């Protein structure tokens, strides 16, 4: 069961500014995320405390997303360098 990934405009801008190698790595990890958006070892995903959001770690980048199970949607709301995203 694949989830649909919706990426907000500011996150797309952030991804597009990365190097081609980083973009490819991010794209690969986001494809894995679509098959299992919940915390697992392969993507180093953690649930943020006191919020409905999750945080996968991809290299030195962090992304923030919310899972909408009823619609099988992952809503990517933020992405930035480690330490700047929270």
C-alpha cells in the first residue's frame, strides 16, 4: 500500500537547491517513505513529541511530515539543514 507524497512548495525549493547527488539520495529515501511512513530503522524516522509530525533524517537534512491515514497521504511541510528545521 503506497501513500501519496504531497510536498509543499518551500520544501521543493529546498530540495532543488541541493547538489545532484544529494537530490538523488533524498529522492531515493522519499520513495522508501511512501511505502512505510511510520518510524522504522531504514529511514531513521522519529515521531516529534507533542505533535502529529514525524521527522526522517536524510544525510544532514531533516524533513517534517504529517501522515493522513484516511486518505493515504504524507504531507511534507518542512525541510532544512540539521538544526535549522525545528
